[in-house]
């Protein structure tokens, strides 16, 4: 996976802290070095499976992020999930 760097002190974060989290979603974690909280996103390219990471000092407004971004490896367009597509669809486990 890609390296994730703290948005405050630029320290690389250990992969075991974030490697199991869902890609193409924004997450928040505390830096291993400075202990400050920051947000990050790992985008995975559908074409080449390359993963790239971006971090922010605070939680960004998903509506202000570009809906599409080019893959830094192959140039394919990566489309971010829409704001309501982050697994928030209602599931009725008790249906009929």
C-alpha cells in the first residue's frame, strides 16, 4: 500500500494502523509521532490497482473534493464515491 504521512508533522504512519481500512473513503487517525489527529484517504485505481494517499489536518468537506482524480501511476480517472455511497444504504436484516 501507499505511505500515509501525518498532515501536521509529516511522519510516516505504520501500515498496520490503516492497512485494513476501506479504500476510497475518508478516515481519521492519530499520528504515531505527534499524536495529533488528521484525516486521510487512500484511493485505489480500478485500472491498475495503484493506491495513492492524501492527508489533511482536519476532516475535509466531501462536497469540496474533486469527484474525479487521475491515477498517479497510469493516468486512469479514479471516481470518488458520492457522499451518500459510503456504505450508508439502509439494510433491513429483518425483512419478511
